[in-house]
């Protein structure tokens, strides 16, 4: 079947990779039980790369699946994919951490490619868009290029919740987000991500926080090849909160500035109401002053809470954090290397 199992976690392959020419892309695909779509996805990736005269290698991160890969990957012939690796995690840790493990594996083993594609394994991230993403990455001289969704296939309630998340993210952090994981990263930028603690919780937020130059290109979302999505409403909420949590200190600073502005406004309003009441003929109702004083009091409480929140967040900078490049190996059970049929 052309499959080799390696049980030493993320053993470095630098000696192997140094003998091989760099591919155009290395592709990281997190998977949880979706092996049937992955087989079809790799076939379409192979075709898309061939049409664009590109070559690639694939790193599939098995996020603790309880369904085994059937062996079809080793039986398929690929003309433009030079190698396939399956990293088996010890247990399920979620989509974002699977991506982090895949990125770390590439950095530790030798990237062996000019750029790295991060994409889902269910077909919703269309393989034929990989050349477009690469072209835009190099044309705009960015470090990361995201696929910005111009068309989505989820139900109306899911889309509504996603738009609420986007609005809240913009309101709290001042950034408009219309992209997910599907992206292409220059190989030179990968170590920056691999050493960031934020990568362990949210890949896209890590890119934003790392201050790498990133952009996006509008591309429609594909249709899932088979099965049901593992992203439910609870997962969506957790995913959204994780992205906001990555910028906790920014959130605290913005809240503090906003609340301080509100306190100044209410204070001026209270003073103006008392001046108008004592030295002008205007009749200012007691209720108006009471409302202003109440709102000012609530704002002071909000400021006190925000200051405490921000100080706690900033104090955590001195605490030990998970560094993916250092710690991800502990989550890996084994690595399988598959030599495609005919090679």
C-alpha cells in the first residue's frame, strides 16, 4: 500500500527533505472522521495542481478520529502530490489545534515547499482555488492570503449567527472578518506562527495578532462532499470566543477608552443639567438628572471592571504559555508516511 508508520511523534525529516527539491505548496488538512471526503479532495488537489503546473505534499492531521482510514489513500495514484503524511493525535483536540500541529510538523520536519495551504478536508474549501490564492499571495507581496467567502452554503440560522459574530468582532476589536482557515502562507512566515501561543487556540486570529502582512480574495465556498459538518452552534460560539480571546488586551483597552468617553459625556450632561436648572429658566426634570447620574455610576463600575480585566490579562504575559513549536509534539501519537501508488 506504500504506507510507512513512524511512532516517534514529530521526528525531524531534515535529512530526507534536504535531498528533495522544494514543492510549490505543502497542504495542511485537519480531519476528524471525514476520510471519504479526504480521498476525493486529494484527487482534486492533484488535478488542480497539475492544471497549474504545480507540485505539492500533503499533511493530514487526524484529530483523534474514531474511524480508521480505509487504506484508499495508499491505493490512489497522484501525479503532482509527491508525498502524503498522516499525523495521528492522541485524542481529539479540535480543529484549530489540529492545524497548529500540522504547521509545527512542517516547521520541525523542514517545510519543503515555497508556500503552505491550510484548508478543511470536507470539500467546502475548493481545491481549484489554490492557484488563485497563490497568485494573489505573490502578486500582492503578502505573507498570508485568505479566501474571503462571497457565497456560503449553510442554513439561514447558521449564517445569522455567523454574521452576529462578525458584527461583535468588529464592534469589540475594530476588525471586519470574512474569512476562516482556508489560506496560503509563505514558508518564511510559518515559524512566526509556530512560535505564537495564539496559534494553539485560533489560526486566523493568530495571523492577525502576529502582524504578518495578510490579505484576502473573494472566493465562493464549495459544497461538502459527504457526511455532516462537525461545526454546530455550540462549536461556532466557542470558535468565535476563541478568536476574540486572542486579542484580550486589545479588547480591554478599547473597552476602557469607550467607557471613559461615556463617563466624560455623562459627567458633562450632569453638570449641564444642574447649570440649566439653577441658572436658566429651563425646567430640567428630576428624572433626567437621576438617569444621568445612574448611567454615570454604571459606567464607573464598568470602568473598574474593565481595568481589573485588563490588568489580569496583562499579568498573564508573565505566565508560562503553550508554545506550539515546543509543546505540540506531546499531542502526537504517530506519523504515517504514504507513498502514492505507482511511485
